[in-house]
């Protein structure tokens, strides 16, 4: 097949040799091509562009007559240049057309376009005269519909025009609407600058950057920005994430940096602020609302896909990119934040703002008295979760392990953990602190934070005694399983420790039932217990695990310090009653009995019978 260039208007010079012939139906070369006559000129058939011959004798949808009739769209730049060059040399149109194998009409159009473009480059080319159409009288209605309803379909326009008397076709309407859509601009809302008074509004947003640190390598960091609407003074800090805890933590830093809180703050629809939309109204994150209530400001979600509604915080990102990040190198994220603090104090706060024509630090002095005062205690943004202690005495958090004191817990225990910005705190069953670790960075994975005092002693006797006591806590079946395990397995103590670790996954009753079945069939191994549990039990959920831990802890508390029963006389003394007075006395059941000499107290139902109440009996 011929190339697009060949079909697009290359000069059709006669071919030489075998190329002048075309293959016949049997695949062999045919005889010499017979010339065809078009207009006043004869063109050999082989002069047609190769591969452009179809059943109807067309080239890219145009007939051969249109190709050779002077369609200037088929003139390539090289031929166009040759036409203009020869025309400037005072060659006639006839000679140019003859030498370049073009029609005189084509040469004339190329020269006319050249002169028009050269004489008036800014004036548009005259439009071709359009034939009258039935749609001409309905064009104003089409333009009006497109301007009012930019997304209206052609079918709806067709229906509206038919109501007004249009009886034309649908296809010509599609073509006209396609042309008019390009000519009719979509309606856009005007954006008016909205200025607020001192302390009335702030705006907050995140931005993401990828920075090549000289020491930490290429990293993706997040930029937190909080801007006061009146003074334009802002707070910036780069972080590793945009989660809820980080967002709240940076809000607190911004409040402390600016010396107060604006009455309202404008946000886009980030998930940490807006959970979802119902009936077009935002439903705010309950935890973020609690944070806003603590500081006394009102969060406001801006309209969806309307970033210009909070331009005070969007525009400074461009200033940060051009002035802070441009032309500087940073060793690490910490170094970047150090430079950012210096830049805020020395550059951003001291510049003359383009809108206010004042320095942000000066306008902030006017705005600060109108800001909401900070509370005495900052909001606790630490995250609290529950984690299970594994068989090695660790709890897991974001791909890393943190050690737990071996004497304070057991494998499978569910412990509350508090994660602050730089620490991980582990609490015991009675919510007492049992361990505190430095939080590993988010970039660290599969690392262990171990304190030497948390590890079990190397004395095997002490470790085995602890395992024996924990199995005994499961009942007699735990002791019997341990005896059989020691006889059947060489690494019995390791397997026994892992059996206890199954309490992190299965209910206590399910593990006891599995041990009973294992003892019944003499299957003394960790593998057998796991297989029995996989068939007969289901893993417990986190809530079930937490409820089981609470019940077990409650049983331990009740059994360790039981409350003995007390006699009624002791309660009488506590109530200030005279024990020697026989007329009013509390019996052992706590009732007040009235005694008469020679009679015994009378009772009915829930208490004693009054004196004036008639007795009922058989």
C-alpha cells in the first residue's frame, strides 16, 4: 500500500521500468499501464500513488478527479515552496503547472493564499459561501440552548426544534451542533476576591512534593499549610504523611506558631475532615469535630472542585516552590523543616504581600488580639490501639516490632498501645504503663525495638516454670498435655510456648477443647493442636478478644481480693442504730423486725407486717 505522503499529494511523476506496471489478478506483473484521460491532460495509470487504487478509484475518500482538479490541501510543503519560488521568478501559471504536473487551478490557489497571508496575516481567510439550510433560521435557538445547558444532547435539541416547527433531518443537526459547541463558550462563574476581618477565617491545605535529599535520597513529602485570611501570615511544615493524627498535630503547631485560632477554617473535602456527603451537605469526621470543639473554631468544607474558593492557601504553594524549594539542596526532612522555619521568619513574614501591600508580620499584630485564645492543655492527638503479644514477646506496629516485659504479660495477651509523634507506650491489663519505646520512622520496616530488661532470663528453669504455670491455668488438661508433650517431642518447651500463643487467635474454651481432643488421641504436638483448631474452631475477632481479656481480668480481681459477708449488726453500727434496742433491729437478711415480749416477729412477702395491718391466714 502507498504511504500517506504518496496519497496526500506528492507530485505524480511517471514511473520508470517495472514500477510502471501493476500486478495482475494472478499475481504476475501486468502489461504496460494504459494512460487515462482526465480533463485535458493524460496521466499514465502507473503515475497514480501506489496503493491508492480502490474499487471506486478513490484516494483517502476523494475521487481522482478531485485530486487532480486542484485541491490545495493535497500540495505538500515542498511543492508549495517550489510554486512560490517559480512565481517570484516570473514564471507563468501554465509553465509552473506543466513543469510540476499540477493543474493551473491548484497553482492559482496556492499563490492566492500566499498573497493573502502575506498582505494581511492577522485577517482571517474568507469563509466559503455556505449553502442555505433549513437550520439557518433555528440557529439562534440552538445557540441559546447550548449557552444555557452546555451538556445538552443533540436529541434534546432536536426535540425542542421540532416543537418550534423544524422538519429537517437529524444528521445535519448533529453537524451544526458540533460546530456551534466550539463557538459557544461555556458559562463560567466569576471569582470575586473575598476578604475577611481579623481573626474571622483561616484556610488549610496539603501539597505533595518529591525532593532529592542529599543524605536520605529521593523521597515524597507532604507540605502542611495554614494561612490566616486577614494577615496572610502562614505556618508551613513538611511531614511524612497526611493522616488524621498528623493533620491534628500540625494544626496544634500552627495555632501555637500564630498565637491563637481563627473563628473558622476553610478546607477542601479531605477524608480526615469530611467523611462523606448526604443530600449535598458535608458530614464531618467526628474526631475532627471533637478537635475543633476543643479549640473553639468551626470547620467549613469548600465546594467540590472549586479550589479558587480558598485561594489564600492555594496561591502560596506557588510562592513556596519558586522561593523556598527553588535553588536549594536539603540533606534530610529535618533539615528541610529547619530551613522552612528560617524562611518563614526571614522571608515570608517580612515580604510586602502583593494583595495587602503590607508585611504579614505587621498585619498579624493587628489580627492576633482577635484570635481565639489557646486552651490550657492541648488536644491529645495520640492514637490508641490494641495489639496482641506474640510468642516471642513483641507487639507489632506498622511493620516493626516492640518488646514487652516478659514478666508483665504472656503470649496472646491483648494490650492497649498509645502512639504519640515520637514514642510508643505499652500498657498492661490494669492500664498501667509497662513499656515505652522510641517510635521508629515510617520508612523503617521489619526492625525490632528491644530493651534488654524485657527479654526473658537465660535461666531455662525460670522460663519453663512460667510456661508450666500458664498451661496449668487452662486446667488439668493443660498439665496432662504438657506431660505427654515432654514424652513425645524433643523441643517440647518451644511447642508448649507456641500452644499458649494460640490464645491470641482462638478462644480459651476452643483451645481447651483442642487440648482435650489431642490428649484423647495421643496427638501431643503443636501441629496437631493447630489442625484440630482449624477444623473445630473459628478465629476470634478483636472485640471478642478484648471481651475475653476483660472477663479474665475481672475474674482475677474478684478471686484475688474477695469481699467477705458482714453481719447485720455491723450495718446497724454503720447506720448509727442502737444495737441494744430490741424494738428496731436488722436481721441477717437486712429487714427491720419489731418484737413484742413473748411474740416473734411476723413477716409476709417482701417485709414485716405492720401493726395495724390485718393478718391473713387460713
